[in-house]
């Protein structure tokens, strides 16, 4: 059978490719972004109890009212942002929420600006619906926003910008000033802003998460995306959500119903109980633990004569690997895997050109004993 043009536009994720290579040698997988912490008891117990109580059938496609309200309350609690529950859509992961948002708001050939290094699923999603990604480079190690470059990238076809904050893969945390500048830019060109805030609770060195919804110029033109995969360590549950103006959520819900029908009913209850019952200390501990892990692994990278761009958020580190043997990022990633047993992601997975050919990305969200073993192994590159 002849495949569609759409299917030919989507490449296999480098993350999955490196995961397979890692499994083949029995290595330590620092390619895939799986949070290693235990699932909070409140989340597990809530889902189990929901199953026992018979909450196992279809839910409204927008999500259970209890979870939508819990998300609404969370935005007020953490960011003092007031929204209504009809501005919330629960979907099958933040990836699912982003897909339905793009389907609802973008047309084929619309141009969408991505900041490089970008998260690969953002680019692939845009390509799958016929949108055209364009790119604005953020340079290591600080990944500062260059508004001049942003202005140079916009055309009459530009419809939207995608922000990942904190960013996968760079770990950049956008400041309020930067978001305000993006808001002013978006207003002047009448653009939508998709703000992926999945790593909002993974912050280091005093960094503060500023949600796009708290920036006046963005509030009515943004779609905020987040979820529970990382914060509750439930990547396999596929629970995420979008926050947007109510009319956008209505349009997204029709597509969510068509593609996913609804998110898993009892798992929504588990996530709701996590939001309702876990105190501020839980989230502070997430940051503390991951900052400690970041420091352990970045120290090891420096000892190996590599040059990490130390992240302020999320749990990934982009690393210059110019000193590693190989002609490009893939060969260098494979050299690291063969010599140390540590899997990483080749840097060009996060760029549209060859800019990442001397870079790789590591995920340091591993159990502490595994991370310490990985740190010792990576020092073999000296």
C-alpha cells in the first residue's frame, strides 16, 4: 500500500532510536525523559479507589469536572491566575493537548516559530498537520532571547510561536521580562503563543516559573500546556491538559473527542487527588532533588572535559561534545555509549540544521545510585 505524504514527513524520534541502542548493550538510558521518583501515594490511591468505585467508563471529552476544577485551583494557588474550569481541556498527555490545539488553531501552510534547540515533538506535530516550522536560534550556554532575531523570522504567513518553559532540551527558564517582550511581539503581529509548561515545578538556583497566563499581553492569545507525567512520575498514564480561552477549548474538545474520546477516567481521579492533597513541600522537594542530581552529573561532564550548558529548569542538559571522537553528533553519541554505556540524544534532534552536530542531550532524572554510577562512567571519557 502507498503511504500518505504526511507519514513520510515524520522521522523516528532520536530518543527512541538511542533507547533501542542503549537496551542492546544493557546501558544506562539518559536519552529518554522518564522521571524516576516514586509516584505519590495520594495519586496511586486515588486512581485505585476510583477503579473500585466504578469510575471506569467514558468521561466528558473535556475531562472530569473534578480534575478541571483542580487544575483551575492550582493556577490560582501557584500563580495567582484566575481562570474558569471551562478554559481547561484534559487530554492524552500534553502531547495530545498540543495536537488538538494545533488542529483547532492552525491551517496548512501557516508558519509557526520554534525556538532552537526545540522539543522534537513540537516540530513533528506541526509537520503532521501541514504547518511550516520556522526557527529562531537561542545560543548556548545562556540561551538568551534575541528579539531582533524574532522580528527577522516573522512573515505575513506567521501564525504562532511555541515556547517550552522551562525548556526541553536546554533547561532555559524564561524570565517575566522575556515573556513580556514575546507578548508585545505577539500582539504587534497578532500571533498565538503555545506555551508548554510541563516542567514548571523543576526549577534551580532560585529560578521562578512565570506562566504565560500571568502576562497581560499573552493571557488572551496563549494556549498553556502542562500535565502530570513528570511532576507525579506517571509518564505511562498519558494525562495532560491545555488552558485557553473558552471558545478555543470548545473547538479543541471536538477534536479531542474524535482523536482520543477522553483521557482514562480513574487516572483523572488520581491526578485530581494529587493536586488537591500534595502540599507545597512536595514541589519544593522535586526542585531540590533534581538540582542535586544536576550538579552531580554536570560536575562529571566537566571532569570528562565536556562542556555542559548548566540548566536552570527541567531535567536535561545540553552538552558540547567537541572533544569526543566522531564526525557528527550521532557518531559522538554512539562513541559515548560504546565507551561508557551511557545513552544520550544526538544534538541535531533539536535543530533543523547541523548546528547540533557537536552536542548531545542527557536526562539526569535517574535514581541517585544509578546517576552516581553514570557520573563515574562518563568520567571515562577524560
